[in-house]
C-alpha cells in the first residue's frame, strides 16, 4: 500500500486562526490532574459512606457486612468487583455480591467477578497452526492470520458476560468431568450461562457443586454442535493458510478513515477539540449542492410485484428475533385493516430474504387511533406521502399519519398478495395537492 506524502506529521501542530483562538483556552494540565485526584478522593468517600452504590470497595457498607459475616478483614477484590454496583446479581447463578463472597484458603475474603467468554478465538488460532503442521505448508501467508483474527467472533456461541468467579470455574470443572468419559478434545468448549444454569448447584458463600447427571444429559445435546463448529473452524483455518487473499490488514500507523468524526487530526490541529463533526458537517453542507430526491415516486412509479415466499417461510420468520416476535403477537386470523390482506399475504420475500413487520400508526394522529397495527406495505405508502409533503414540498405535517386518513389510503390502493399495492396516480396526486392547499 502506498504512503500518502501529504499525511500530517503527528509531531507537528498546524497553526491558524482556529489554533490561535484555541490557545486562549488551553487546559491547565496541573489543574486537570488535581481534579482527577479530587474526583477519586470523593468517589472513595461516597462509596464508603454509602451514597455511591454504583461502585464498590473494601470499606463500602456491603463490604463491612461481608467482613462481619466472614469474621475476616482482608479482601482479595478484583477490578470487576470494584467497577460494578453493590446490588449486582450474577446473571448465571443469581447470587448477589454478599452471597458470592467467600473465604479463600489463605483466610482472605474472595470478591471476584470475571468476564465469561467463548474460546473460539483460541480455537481458530490453534487450528491455524495445526493446518501448517498437518499440511506441511512451507509458504508463509500474509493475510491468513489477520483473517482468522477478524473472523473469530463469528464462531462464538455467546457474547462475553460478567459472572461470578464460581460460575466461571464451574465451566472449567464441567469440562474436566466430561473429559473422564469422552475422548474428544474439550479444550475449546465453553458453556453459556444458560447451559451452566442447567447443571450447577449454587449456594451462598461456597463454590458451586455440579450435578453430573444433568451435565452429561446436556453434553449429549451440545456435543454435536461443538464437533461441527470445530470442523468448520479447521476448514476456515485451512483456507486461510492455503489461499492468501482473504483479508488485507493495513500497515501499522495507517488510518483507514481519516475524518474528524473518527477524531482524526485532533492532536495535530489545535482547536479541533472544540469542534463537533456533526455541527461542522451541517453548517458546511448548507452551502453545497445537494441532489434532491424525487419524493413523488411513491405515487408515480408502480413497484414490481415480489415473489411468493417459500413454503417454509414461517420457520424462517420464527428464526429471526424481530419478525418472530411480531408474528407470534398476531393471531392466525389477523389481516391488515387497510389493505385487508390476511397475515400470510403480508409476508415479504425479496432478494432471497423472508421478512414480516407491522407498524403502529402515530398515536398523535387522531383519525388513526382506532387502528392498532397495519402492514409495512401500507405504512410505506403513508411515509411516502409524508416525505413528499415535508421533504419534497416543504409542507408541515404535525405527525406522519396526519397526511392521510385510513379511508383515503384504502381508496388510492389496490392490494396485491406479498407485494406493494398499486397506487391510483390521479387520486394520489389529488390528495397531495389537497393537503398542500389546506396547509397554505
């Protein structure tokens, strides 16, 4: 990749009118350090007197209660415990901090929370090295490892989550128990909190015990998915090693998106710390030529009909969180109160994707208050008219659905199964003009 000769030197400061003005308001670093020290002092004071419970410490009211319960004074407390609220509950075992606390083997009070995460990143890197060894590849790869690092998160079975140390330790203990009965390599297996809940036996102030019978039952279900993921990871690693064109990693120091919004040049240009990227863009865009979209297309150009959804469309919808929730909330006999299409005919199938969505009309629009939900194709017509009036013609519309009544919307449309409605261009144009006249 070529280097840009005009790239700013990070060690130089550009001076101009903005920089000269900003010099008058240079922060006093000694004062800033003093304020940080004072803020720290006050935070500790508030934690200890119980007026700040969003953080924790060895002398907080909660910690004093924990000390009294265990009869010990010395804490082994980590940063996650300190940085979390005193009323925090473990999302896995549901114990609070008081119940989680326990004494260690050196007489100290253990107060530890840890980030529980999947190990697929480690699995990918291990597979990357394994491919080199098994294939005997002698040619180094320039992009393979970067691709592996970039894709690692895609194979994770769950997102990182803060849990108590006992829950995290139970994950390790469970794998040790399973390895006694299963010859498979369990190094990269990690149970999610939902899975851990199925076999841990939590009690206050002690490490979790494990129900081995429930663990084994769960492993019967989880094992095939783990094997499938590990095989897929190995194939990805093989491609990364043998095909050197997957992912381009930029040179060290290269800034791929050098804009103010990404805080670029804030260190090399005095005064930039006072600038808002959004405000600057808005101010300068007013003096530039902007292509004006054709806001009347909703009524002048008829949309093409969509394909009929596949027979298993419902299974696809129920696999999508947003669509699944909307689909389940409506009964099988629901139909759009505007276009009158039954529920299944409002399903969208476009560019190989199945979707279902409804929309609640604006409550501020009085004439729509008796209608709870409409299909998105009907909603798109309303929004199209609203955008033409507001963005295209500069007419004020108090609320989106104020521009048209349910009866008027029905009158200008001809419904089509699975597809956007046909619009009566003459009637639609008359509605726009009528609204404009009434607003003037």
